[in-house]
C-alpha cells in the first residue's frame, strides 16, 4: 500500500492554520481592552521607564490573567516631544481603539496626552511623570498619577535629612522649570523644618558638563548637605565630580530626583553615601522581591524595575481589575472608569495596599534611602539602605492646589 | 581672607584652575577639528561622536577585555582612529571637490547614526568608569584641593597640543601636509602620496578626539550624548581661534575655559552663553578669528 505521509512542514502549517482560525473565532466573540504604552523608548529617560515599563505592563497583564475580555498592548516612542505624543495618542484613541495609555514619561508629554484622554473620554495612567500640575491646576477626571512626583521627591528627601541633622543646605540646580521646582520645593521644606539654605547655583541647562565650579562653591559655603536638583546625565556628572573632589567624605549628598538606574550608571564606589527618595525599591519587602523576581527575566538587562516602571505595573493591574469589576461596555467610559479606580482600594506586590485620592494622586509612602558602599552591598543591584519613611499623606502634595475635582 | 569683587580669593583661584582644566578638553577637541579643517577643508561634525566613541572604547576594553586605563589611552585612539580611516576612505573622501556644506551634512548625519547606535545598545544612563588607582586622591594647593586626575588631564593636554603643533609646524611631514593644503597637485607631482596623507590626517584628528574621550571617561558620564554637549562649545572655540589655525584653537580653548570658569563664579546662569557672546564679538571685529588669516 502506498500511503502519503504528510511532511513535517505540512503538519506544522496545518496546526498553525487551525490555531489561527480558533484564535480569530474566539477573538470575534470576546471584547478587547487595549492598553497603549507611550514613553521615551530611545532618549534620556529610556532607562527610567522605556522598554522596562513595557515589560512591567506585560507582567501586570499576565498576572491579571484571563477575564471576560482579551487584552492587547501597543507601544510607541513619543521622543520627548509633546506634539508627537499627542498625535500618537489621538491615533490610538480614534483609530486603534486604545482604552488606556500609561507610562507617560516627561511631564510636558504627560500633560498634553492627559488632555487628549479627557477630550476622547479615555484613561491616562501617568507613572513616570514628575509634574504636580497633573493633580493640581491641570487635573482631569480621566487621569491618575502613580508612583511619585517632584513634590514627593523633594519633600521626603529634605524633610528626613533635616530631621537626621542635615540642617544647612546648598543647592546645585538645573536652570529650567524642573530644576527650579525641585529646588523651590526642597528649599521651602528645609526652611519650614528648621533648616537653613546657604546658597544655590543655577547652572545652564542643557549644555553643562562640568559641575566642579558649583560643587566647589557649595563646599566653601560650609553647608551640611548639597542638594542636587537635576537628573540623568547631569546627576551622573555631578556625582562623579563630587566624588573626585572628595566632597562626599565631608558633606552629605542628596539627589532630589535620582533613580536606581542612575546609581547603577555611576557605580557604588562613586554613589555611596548618596541620599535619595523612592516610593518603590525592589528589595523593600517580601512582596516587592516577589514581584521583582517575576518581572526581571523580561526586563532589559534583567534589571529590577525603577519606581516609574513599578508604577506602570501597579497602575495597569488596578486599571484591569477596575474594568473587570465594572464590566466591559461600562468601562469604555474613561471618566467613569477613573472614578471607579479612585473608589476601589488598590493592592499589589509593588506598593502593597493603598488608595487613590480625589485629584488622581496615588497615596503611597516615600522612603528615604542611602546608597550602600561597595563593601556593604551583597550583590548586583543591592544598592539601598532605608533610612526613613514619610507617610503617604505627608509625601503627597497638599490636596487642592487649583484642582477642580477637589471640593473645597 | 582677601576678596576680589566680593568673591573670596581662594575660591576665585580655584575656579580659575577649574576653567583651565575644562579649557584643556576644549583645546584637545578643537585641535583635532582645526587639523582636519585646515588640511581637508571638512567641518567634522562627527567629532563629538568620535570623542564619545573614545570614552566607550575605553569602557569596552575594561569590561570586555579587562584592559585598564593606561593601555586604553593608547589603544582607544588607535581603534577609533582606524574607524576614522574607514570613514574617510569610504565616505568623506568623496566630498572633497564639493562645497563645505556637504561635508558638514555628511559628518552631522554620521554623528547622529553613531550616537543612535550606541544609545540603542547601551541606553542613555551612562556607564561607570573609575579614575585609575595611581591618580586617585587630591593634592592640597593651599587655595583648593586639586584632584590628581585633573592635574594629569591638564598636563596630558598640554603635551599633546604641543606635540601636534611641533609635528605640523616643525617637521618635514608637517611641511608636506601644509604644502599639500596649499597646492595638492604640485605636491603630488613631487611624488608624495597626497590622498594617503589626507586619510592619515583625518585618522589622526579622530584619534585626538578619542584620546580626549578616554581622558574624559573618569570624570564625565560615559553616555552616548556626551559628545554633543561639548561639540557646540568646541566649534565656537575653533571659530574664535580662526578656522584651521592650530595654535589659535589651543590658546582659545584654554582661554575660553578660563572665561567660562570666571562666569560660573559671578553669574552661573550665563556660563553656557558667554562663549557665544565672545564668538559674536570676535566675528564682528575680526571675521577670520583671532589667529586666522583673512581669506
């Protein structure tokens, strides 16, 4: 008998075809929730959120598991340009049926995209955004603000360091809105808690690579603490040069907007002794370690998440749970979904149990950390020692500040 | 303690010295640019990217091959110089007969491509690179603590600048190079391989940028954008010094470093602008630059 055996390729092809049809058949029957991850995939904030934020969103979707709907994730690079971000968000909302955007690194992009989300009645979960405007004058019934803002970073660092004896401060600040706001908030906190501001150097941004002049001025002021109101490469340069001039041995260094990836970039030898604030650190407790262990295999370079990336995880998970609780036709209404998100208690491995405030700000504690010395560190990414914790209500900016969602 | 214009004397001297150190980087980078422009007539916008490559090659040598700072000082300029050689042969050499603008566009594009590739591979946060152990620590000069590494940078930059100047102005090779820029066909008629000389000059200029990159690696953030923050100032230095003038670019590099350092004491907000104010004044009064010959 001469039977025709199907070749391996034919069998595989048939199987693929079959699953394809099955997949399509179920997809047609089940509604889809689409999440857009809009961040800086290639520029200066890539490490803070970027591809790692996408990995964290995927992790949240995987942990949410199977609901009564399918979930699709889209990703795009806003290149730190508000106009690009707005165009992408419009296209996602209008054409691609995206229900929620997250990440939103860069304050200018976040504020612009939040407005689009409001106009289209979708949901914006900002998780890598510094500005307090998003929960202040420009707050929106369609936006929530996760993880941190400049107020929290500046206030927690300044407050806890003054309490620990760092009474007199000298600031080295980038001369633009971000640096001025950081410096302003911290200086106000220092003075309100009984400390003194001895001086400030505002240096031109961008374009400054040498900070030794400002560091030297800080040193000759005799202050206890140098507050660095800058980020990214500027922060790295200031830390390297402070180490070079031996400042870290004589004064305390505080970064008012440092991330764990910055510490990784300079190395512990240089960063040791630096004080900084974060609302998430992978080695904070059992739950953060568990979450980190789950997501690390898919993270770029297997790095643990930054607080911004952890925020996209936490925000996405809470959004999906809210959608599941509301049921799908109802959850297409962005403002209603955000209202429900605020009403529902949040709980996840990254931030524990917490809640969202009326203005959309997430209420999580802020931890002040000190960077370990190479000898103290037990292995890769074992960078921080926790010094103090600022409770959620004290760490978040005051409620109100021109936000129409807050009833006076 | 005595004061000058309300600034304590020690602080002022400290700032002057820091200005001189920054000037050392400006001088080394603008030197390479001046050599390339003087002999090739190419405005090498890729200079910042090649400076960055120098720092990255030093980092790679350390992390992939375990080769430390001192060998990197020799190897990184050679490796990046070889890369420059390939660039010149395959791309830049096609533009010599065209307007300056084409060279500028090509090298600017190359800079974007190189920086983009590095950003894609290594991210933008930067890489750690330590000061070599022999140069750690600081020396008390009375008015300030001078980190030993910074002292070394100034000395190294001065030696390199002087050596380059001597090579071009005082040796037979330098004389041939200068003759080739004046009249290439004539020099070629004497049996000198002018295209090869031009290629090596470009590679040499690139190697200078890479050397500055290695020197910068322990004190600046080693990240893909590190060159672009320098390159604007360095171009201003070259313009002020006089396009193509070697001695001009070196003296202007150190001079502007000092002016910038002083501005940081009196009005820090203007310290990035002051270089360009000087450039505008120089261009208004001496359009060919301080040391340039009027065309």
